[in-house]
C-alpha cells in the first residue's frame, strides 16, 4: 500500500471515529436522561416530603450517574455502531469502501478503538467511581434528611413525610421543637397507635436515624376488639421515610469488598453479593462483544437507516436483559452456580457477535 492510500485510510478512520464518538455521547446523554426519570420520580417523593431544594436534588442526581453509566455505556456503544454504520449502509458508503478494497475489519477499526475505551472506562466506574458515588449518595441523603426533615413539619398542617405516620402539631417555637403533638402510627397494621404529647423534639440518633422524643403524653394502642392506654413522661418514636433510599449497600462496595463480604454471609446474602460482583465485571466486558455485533447488525437493518438501527439495538438489549434476569433467578433458586448463571448471557451474546462479525467479514 502506498503513502497516499495509507493516508486516505487514516483520514477515513479518523472521520469514522469522530462520528462514532459524537453518536456515542449523544446516545449516552439520551439514555441517562430516560433512565434518570424513574429515579427522579422516586426521589422527588422522598426529598420533597422533607423540603429538599433544587440544589439538593441536583447533587443527588449527580451521584446516581455512575450507577446508570454501568448500563448505559454498553447500550450507547451498540447504538452508536448501529446508527453510524446503518447510515453508511443506507448511503452505500460501506459498499463503496469495500469495493475500493478496504477490508471489513479496517472499516470497523474505529469502533474497536471506541469500544476499548468504553471497556476501560467501564472498569474504572465499576471498581472505583461507582462505589464512591454510592457512598457519597447515602451520605448526602442522610445530611439532607437531617437538615430538612424538621423544617417539613409545619404547625397546623397534617404531615405525611414519614411512612405510615401522620403528624399534627399545634405550634413550633423552634425548628426542631413542637408543642401540642398528635401522631397516628399505623406501621404495625395489627396494633395501630395514636399518641398525644405536650411537647417533643425531633433529632438524629447515634445511628443517623430520625427520632422524635415526646414528653408528657399517652399512647392509645388498638388490640383487636380492645385497646390499651399508656401514659408516659418520655417516649422515643423512631421515624421512617416514605421511600427507601435509591441504592443498596452492595453498590457502595468495590468488587474486592463484595468478595470479602460474601465469605461470611448465609446463602441468600452471599448469592446477592456474588451476583453483584459478576455484574460489575460482566457489564464492562460486554463492550468488547458489542464492538463485533454492531456492524453486522447495521448491515442486517438494510436501508432502514437510523430508525432501524435504534429498533434493533433496543431489541438486542431487551433480549439480553430478559436472559440476564432469568439466569440470575436460576442462580438464586440454586439451579446453577453463580459464576455460570452470571456469565451465560455474556457468553451467548459473545458467541453470536463473533459469528455475525465473521460472516459479515466474509461477504
């Protein structure tokens, strides 16, 4: 190959890499936005109940991003390949390049560069950024709740910010102090409670849980067809938020910590930790196989262009997710070992990807 053809080849590869990168970033932003909507709806109910500000919400959503990106990076890589090579196929550019003697693997080389970068970035997120952001997320939620929850309780207004608890106070001389308190607690459905107290104070206990300390009141407890009344001078009532926090404790651990934690757990918790460990590794590895799957699928989509590529990409991930959930459920049921069930979807996708790439390259 002479200097001029080699130069043209590099120019083509750079142009392809630029288009792939731009499409990848646009897909990543779009997918993160759509997946974030579910988180926003869940968090808005939690944080608006305690009077969180827009700045608080923005900080929380920022900390959620790394967990979403573990999934959206492979999806965006496949979509960028389908959209870019699908456009080239629709415009007959792929046909022209192959007719000019450019091998199929050279046409796909820019995608391999992008896919390798996605794999390495995915490992960085999985091993370091994601656990750190999950820990920061938990700390931020606790801080917001501790600061804002006392302000959410207003005098003369029924407050339902806490799960299965209704609070009504006559007045609030201070942000964390209340007088003339009435509380209906139905967390125990068999024995709901009604409490009244002369005054009370809301505070965070040693375990960073919100509690309400009541003075000079009584508790009315319904017990079947009867009831029980207890008078008290001091009474501590623990408060639960309306929704659970968005992240599990597993998300705050690095892969090494997951393995160490799994060693001392019973079967159910151990399986959960080990599946999380394998998921942290398998999702970045997924990028490698999607590099080989994207271009052949773009050829299959024919002249349908971007819409066809988008449809195929979503269909691939839907099937992959169904197989992933089924395989993990078989592991939880004890049918398969965790290392088999966790990697079966990746192995199936990898085999299909390599077969499709080889067949497309031999045309």
